[in-house]
C-alpha cells in the first residue's frame, strides 16, 4: 500500500503553512507527522492560533 502524499495546511489567522513533510521542529513535531496526528494543544508557531484555525492548503 502506498502512503498518501504529504499535505500542507494553512493558518486562517496569519497564513502560516504547516507542511507535513517538514513538521515543526521548534514545536516538537517531527518531519512526516500528519496534521491529524499533531496533539490538539499545538499552536501556530507564528501567531499562536489553535490547530482548528488551520485549513487544507490547495495552493
């Protein structure tokens, strides 16, 4: 079974992009971590918005 491609998610508050392939090193999120696997307490590293402020990035 082939794993689905990594996706990108965008903060609707500030526009910050979370790239699943890159993760968030400063936030303790390892590269390859799927957005749905990020702990609910994680916040946008740029503006502090909560995880639910992110939408799938289509750009």
